[in-house]
C-alpha cells in the first residue's frame, strides 16, 4: 500500500508516531509524514480488547504474509501498472 504514494499523485503516506517500551507500545497521538516502519494493527486490536485467540491468529497470518511480502508487492504493482496504462493512452489521444 505504501508504494501507492509513488504511483498516484493524490496519495500521501502518514502514520501515527509510536514509542516502543519494555511494557509495550505507546501511541503518541502525533501524525507524522511518511510510512510507518512496521504495522501496529495487531497491537491496536490487542489494546481494543479482542480475544487472545484472535490476536494469536492475526500474528500467525502476519508472519506468513511477511514471508511472502515481496511476491505480493510485485503482483500489486504490476496490477496498478496495468490499471494506469489505459489512462495514459487516453490522455495522449486528447493531446494531454
């Protein structure tokens, strides 16, 4: 998803600043430019009180995703390139 900012002019990456402590993470309530260095969605779910079994399953899915992340990113970028190509061709037809 973060690569979309490089491909689409209206998309910007922002993230909420986080401090990692020995006791866990603390969301600093500050929005900063750029993408986060990692995903904190599972931590948000834990803080929201989702059951431990759901959190554990989410961690397993995340680990599997991280192993395959490169392959998924390549497929996503290829799909975006195919989506954008007709728009470029249409712009050229109209002299844009």
